[in-house]
C-alpha cells in the first residue's frame, strides 16, 4: 500500500514551502483562491515521485506544457521532495530542475529509504531513480492518474480511455497483471516470429528470383559467346585501317603546319614591306615639319623682341600718367572734403540762427513771469494773515454769556426755566464756531490755489532759466562756426593757390575735368598694356610650343630611323626563315591530295585533314567500342560461368527455406490462439467486475442525491452510465441531466470503479485518493453530501483522501484543513468534534 507522508517544494510553480507540508490520514481539505497553488500540490507530489513532466500535460490537459513550466518565473531553480510509505517502509525522493536558456532540465534526482538512523541512499540520477520508483510502487503514473486522481474537468477519463488501456488498468488493480504480462510476452513472441517469417519469406522470394535469373543466364551466356567470336574475327582488319588513317592524319597535320608557316611568313614579309614604306614616308613628312617649325620659331622670337621693346615704352608712359592721375585725384579729394565741410558748417550756422531767434523770443517773457510771481506771493501772504486772524464773532460770545448769566440767575431763584436758559446759552457759541469753520475753509482753499499758481510759475521760471543756458551755448557755438568757416576758406585758398574764393567753383570744375581725362587715359594705357602682355604671353607660349614640337619631331625622326632599321632586319630574317621551310613528301598515295602543293593550297589541305581526322576518330571509336564490347563479353562470360556454379546450392537453400517457413507459420498461429485464450479468461473475470461497480454506484448516487436516484447500470463496452428515473419510469442516459447532476453521476462512477477494484487489487496499490475541484457544479445540499461521503465513507477504504476546492464548505470532524495563499501554507488545522459542535 502507498501513502503520502509529506511534501516540500521550493519555486515549484507557485509553491514555496519553508518547511515540509505533512499529510495525516483521513480527509485533508486543501483550500484557497484561484491560482493559490492547490492543484500544484497534486502535480508536485506526482512529479516528485515519478519525475516525468508529461504528468503536467496529462493533469492540465495541455499538450504544449514543458518542464520549464514547473520552475517559478522569478527563479532559475526548483526543488521538490516527497516522502511516502510503501508496505510500512518510508522513502524520500528529491528532484532538482534548473533553467537552461529557453528550456529546463532535471539536473539531479535521489531516492532515500528513511530509517530511524541515517537515511540510506537507494539510487541517484533521474533514470535510476525512476526505475527504482516503478519497482517499489509497481504502478506507473498514467495508471495512478486514471484511477486515483479525480478532477472536475476530467471526470470522463475512464470513459474516454481506449478499450485496451482501460482493460490494462482493470487487470492491474484486480491482480491480473500476470495476464497482461503473458499477453504482452506472447504478442512480443508473435511479433518476433512474424518478423522472422517475413524475413524468411523475403529470403525465399529473393532465392526464387535469383534461381530464375540463373536459368535465364544460361541462354544469355550462349548468345554472348557467339557475339565474342564475331568481334574477334573483325577486330584485326579494323585495327589495320585505324593505323593507316593515323599515319595519314599525322602527315597531313605536318604538311598543314609547314604550309601555314610558309604562308604566315609570306604575309609577314608583305606586312613588313608595307610597314617599311609607310615609315619612310612618315620620316620624309617629319623632316618637312621640322623645317617649318624652325622657320616659325625664328619669326616668333623676332616678334617677341619687338613686343618687349614696345612694352618697356608703354610701362614708362603708364607710370607717369598714373602718377599725374593720383596727384590730381588727391587734390580734388582734399578740396572736395574742405568744400563739403564748409557747406556743412554753413547749414549748421543757419540752423543755429533759427534756434537763437526762437529762444530769444521765449526769454522776453521772464520779466512778466517774475511780476506775476510777486503778485501771487503778496496775495498768499495776505491770505495767511487772514487765516491767523479768524475768530468767533463777539456777538455770539456776548449772546452766550448773557444767556448763561440769565439762566444762572433763574436757577438761583429756583425757577424751572433757569436750567433751560442755562443750556441754551451754548447755542450762540456753537453757531459762532460753525461760522469760524466756514471762513477758515474758504481761506485755506484760496491759499491752496495760490500755492498751486506759485508752483506753476516757479516751473515756468526754471524752464526759462534752462532756455537761457541753452541760448548762451548756441551763441558760443555760432562764434565757433564762424571761426571755422574763416579757417576753411583760408585752407581752400592755400590749396587752390587762389587770392580769394570768387573763382573757387570754376577751379574745382576744371580740376574735375582734368581728373576724368587722366582716368580715361590711364584706363586706355592699362588696356593696351594688357593687350601687349597677352600678346607677349601668347608669343612666348608659341615659342615654347614650337621648341617642344621640334623636340618631339626630332625624337620622332630618330624613332622612324630606328624602326626602319629594325624592319629591314626583320624582313631579312623572314626571307631566310621562309627559304628554310620545305614541303614534306607523302609516305604513300593519299586520296584527294594533288602533289605538288604550295602555301596557296593550305585551305584545301586543312579541309582534307579534317575529313581524314573525322574518319580516324570514327575508326578509333569503332575499334575502342569493339575492344570494350569484347572485354565486357569476356568479363560477363567469366561472371556468368562463376554464377552458374551456385545453381545446385540455390535449389538446396530454397527447399530448406520452404520447410522453415511452414514451421514458423504453425508457431505464429499457436501464439495467436494462446493470446485469444488469455484475453477470453481476463474478459470473463472483468465481466464479473461491472456488477461490483454498479453496486457501489447505487449507494454512492443515492447517498449524494439524498435518495432521489437509486439505481444505475454501466455499459461494459465503454463504461458509460444509465440511471433509472423513477418519475420517468425508465432508464435514462446520464448526459440528459443537468451539468451538476451529470458530474455527480460521473464522480460516483469514478469512486465506485476504484472501490470495486480494491478487494482484488495487488498489495502496493495507492491508499490515497485525490479529488480536484469536484464540488464546483453542485449546489450547497449535494456539495455537503459529497463532503460527508468523503469524510465518513471513503476514509474507511482509503488511508488518505485529498479534497482540493476553492468553495467554502462545512468542515467535517476529524478532517485536516490546509489553507493556501499565493503558493504558501497560510494555515494547517485539525478539525475536532468540539470545533464542529
């Protein structure tokens, strides 16, 4: 029997357990929100035990799942440890997975036996550990998932299994594994014998084909011997013809070569004679060009001499004219500058006179403004004096005193009006005070206006004072300008050498005219001078070109003389070489060749050579073909004779293979009958299993549905379910019911299937059951019934029942609750009877 003791996982998907998570016997509820890592506990346990990442594909239903998926994305390494018990012995398996680039691999695996002393290492390395695990448990992971793992999303697993796989699982749990092994062994023997039979059939067919080949080989050998004899008779005459054609071709090739050389030499001689004539003509032409170049050089040198003399005279005249032009221009510029300065001074003086006249008019108002200032000051003084003298009028004071005395007297006399008159004596004082205030306000307003007028007049006086200062500056500037004009006039008279300024304008006009004439003359001389320079340069360049031409012509003359000498030597050598080449005589009469021949017949000889060359090649190919055919026939005859020696042995081997083939067929048929007998026996024993499944299903369905459905039956071919509906009064297919009821039927069938197998299961069958989210589609009432079934009934059969759920349920007594949050154990709690109460 197999039970799970504990699990420790680090970075296995979302799981990160600091300490081992222990699993007691009884019902264990693993609860948490989505993606808390609940189902990953199942994956970690099965992967930890078996080490095959295909477990993840099977549980998740994802064919693309990879080993890389088990390593947490935030880490490069994952580790899982599972401690389990088999038949009273405890074992611990450890596995480590590491990322390698875009993939991952299991880098280490170890299996220990846990004893009271030190743990004993049983195996290390992935392959060795996997082999030892299968030996210990004797159940592979596919069989365990099919029978001991029940998932809401995969309740139809047994129904969907193929018939062979389903029979294999049932046989294994019923202790019929020997049948499986016997059938597999017989099937393997049958496959081996079939393979051997096919091999023998292939050998037999090959020998039969080979025998037919040898039989036909005798006929072919006779024909080839006749062909070889015919070739041996004709081959000597063909070889003689080939030899005569070979000698003919060699002679014609030599004749063609000699004729072509003689013709080439004649053509070269003609070319050299023509080249000699052309070079002699070019030499004569070159000598004429040399004479013309010498004559042109003398004329150019004479012209250059005249141009240089004319250039010297022109340079002197240009220098004198430029100097006179510069002096006149400088004098005109100086006079113009003085004249412009004088004109500017005159314009400035005129402007000053206008400004002086305007300011003089303004200054005439100073006396008037001063008189107004005196008058305003006097009025202001009088007003201030009046303000100081303002008092309450005496009439009001006397009236107030009189009334006060009268009121006092009446009060002394104890008359009621005395007090009233006494208080009314204040009225004249109040009225007098009001009049005083009005007078003061009037005078102060007047004083304010006078102060404002005085301030305005003081501003006017300040402006006039500034005008006076500006007036004095303008008078000073006028004096300076008048003095400057006198100075400039004196300078003009001095520069122009005039006694007065009366004729100054006429002088300036004459000077301007003279400057323009000198400028024009200078420009003309410069232009003519540039023409002389250009002509001199051209003449100088012409002389340089003529000298270069004479040099080139001299070199050309020498080259032509040298070429003529070389051509004459080559011509002599060609004539000697031509005389040394003789036309060869034919070794025998050649058809198509007319003797004697000359270099003019080279094309005819070439055409004849090509005809004989083709005949020679054709004959050579014919001889080679006959020789090759002779060799082929000789080799074929030797091989055929050698092969025909095997004919008796082939017939003997064929008889032996026919006997062996017959015996193998008998053995294959015997194994087929044995396999069928074993299958029939296991089928009969399995047919006894279906009623047990139905019996278990009846009470489980009744338990879960609260007695609503009590009878079910199972199709033995595909293990699908039909339910007896009391209301309908007939058997109904389970898939016509609601999704929740349908899932409950399948859940009952899966549990009943496992329960029916247990009495006949072998000793190491897993004593734990995993249920992954079986409550999701059930209502509250049936959900609670399923939990009671697990806690009260299934724990009598299984040592450990694991319920994975995200649903809040009423926790049954004596169960264990494991709460997961984000891959970590948030709480582990044992539910007691007292807690439940």
